[in-house]
């Protein structure tokens, strides 16, 4: 058997790569991990974690409003952007350090530099900032876990816009911003900036935001965003951006509308980060979306190379990447063939209000099963009704008509990401509506509405021309 420098070489020290590397190293394997930027990957450094801190900061505006409604008198509130960014960066550095420590404790070697594949068993680490880790290394197995990167559109003046990467490090908070896109990143940052007092416009070329989510969720959230002062502009896109003499940006749209803002942020999608990896040298195939093609065990078409996480573009969520990395390690280093089941994975959108969803949308279920039963409730939560607020929650269940299995749960409202985690357990286990209804409500809570809906929802027909 050939001798290799490493039993496993991981390219990318994000959540999926780190989990795979740690488990492999703890089995006694010799493991090397290369990272070109900072350990922790998108989630810890420029994704879920810092974004959630920003969501928390921006929600204080709503909390102050609620406090006033409950009889509190609070003095003038002032937000310190620079102070917040500093503290956020300190915490991110701490978390990144924990990832480094955990890798080292497991016995893995951390190499600082960009790695690229030379052949099926060889990687090259390029020099980085005087790092002594540059060189060529051989490995029995190679795991690609490089994640994804934001995509910028291509039109005149697009270079004046930023992406989510830069949004975490803006030198100052803009007075106004246009966010381009309709996915979860776009709506989350719209809530963040609006909550921090920025005049916010959300621009999306489609008919409604959050493509891929249930249509009721999409419509409900768009309406709620408007109640929070976010201007939602749908069905149009940029033709160009012009930088004005005072530094502001003039967005010219394809319907002749114009918007002048201090900043433009693109949240127009992410793509698998495969550029410059040298995958073609080893013959690794990509799929039609430009992601690394893998089987159920995360193996590529090359016997010695695997890939996990966003670079495979299966379900681009941090917990999924972690589970894929763990399954790879179990299979290859613990003689325990393991796959991750990508069905019924819950997700959350930390918009304001937030969204929690698991399973099928109504449209997906109807296409798959034909007849479905819908249970739907739109209401003002108890906390809001007390002081006359107008925000509303949406709770929706999608049920197969023939066997009464709950195949979709959708929530828009406070704490919905926390609630959906528990709902996901039941849905994953194949709960029926009768079993669901047998659960006693916890009162008074928003979540109790989930188990008290008994009447099937029948939409009101809108008359047409006949």
C-alpha cells in the first residue's frame, strides 16, 4: 500500500470540513486541513453567526416599542454601529479560536493557505502571508468542503454594490439602502437594516419574495415587511447603477423607476466555491449547477475524493453540512456506512418576523399527492394585542388527505425558528393529524395554535369575468 502524508486531507475549515476532520482524527487517522481565510467558514465568520448578532441588535427597536406599550418609559435610545461591529468581531474571533482549538485537540494539522487539487491523491497549498505551510501533500482521501460564495449580477454600475460579506464590516451605517434579491439573505438583511433605522428598499425581480417557500408564507411575510417600513418592490430589476457626485447611488430599473440610496447590497444568490480548486486535474465532475456531483455517501466520481456542504449544493444549511461531514467520517474511518437523509429538513429565516418551515409547501404537496387538507390560522399574538399592535402571525399545516400524515408545517411569527425545531421531530417521524391534535396545548402561547386548528381551510373564491 502506498505511503501518504495524510490519511485525509480536507480543503476548507468550515462547519462541514471541521466536523469531518475532527471525527477522522479522533479515529487515529492522520488528518490535514487547509484554510485560505479564517477557520470557521461562512457560518461562523460571515454568515449565520454574525448575521444573528445583527438580527438581535436590530430587534431592539421592536422591543422598545413593545416596552412602551407595556407601560415602560425609556429614555432616548441610540445605536453605536462601530461599537457593535467591534464587539461582534471580538466574539467571532473567539468562536474561530474554538474551532482551531478543537481541531488541534483532535490531532489534526491546520495548514494556512489556499489548497488546490493536483491529482487524485495530491494537493498543493499555496503560500499565504508568510505561512510556512505552503507545499505539496499527498493523501489517501481528499475531502472538499469549500462552501459557497455570493454572486454579483453583471450590469453597468454593479461594482458599486456590496454583498453580505461586506455588509458585516461597513465602516458606517448608511442612512438608506437598497437590498437586491428575494431569498432568505435578502429579507434577513432588510429586517436588520430597517430595525437599525436605515431607510430600506427590498428589490426583487420575481412575483414575490422567498421563492421555494409556501405561497402563503411568501405573501404574509411581504405584507409584514411593509408594516415595518420596508419598501418591497417586486417584478423589476436593475438596468444600471450610477454613482452621484455626493456619493449616493442611483438605481435605474427596467420599468423606469429610480431609487437613490447611500448603499446597494446584492443578495442575488450564492454559488459553489469551486473556482481554482483544480478539480479538473483529478477528473472530478460538476453537475449542471456548477456544484461538485456526489452520491449519497458524498463521494465524487473519483474514488479518493469526497465533498460535503454548500459546494455540493444539496441543502445549503450549516447543520446539513455538519451531518454530511459526520456521515463521511463514520463511513470512511469508523467502518460504519452512514448517509444523511436530506428529506424533511427544517429551516428558519431570521427575517422580522421570522419564518420556520419543515416539509412540503401546499403546492408541492398537491403536485405530489393530489388531494391535501390545509389548516391555516392568521392572528395577532397575545403580546401584540395588548397594546394594539397590528403585526400578525401565520400558522399553516399541510396534510395528506388519504392517510392524514402532516407533510408540511409553516410558521411566520415570533419565535417560529424555535417552534419549528420541535415540529420537525414529529413530521420526520410521520405524525398524523389525529396524533398531532391529541397533543394538549400549552396556554397561553403562540405555539398552541399549532394543535388547536380543527377546521379545514377553504380559500375565499374571488369572482372573475364569466
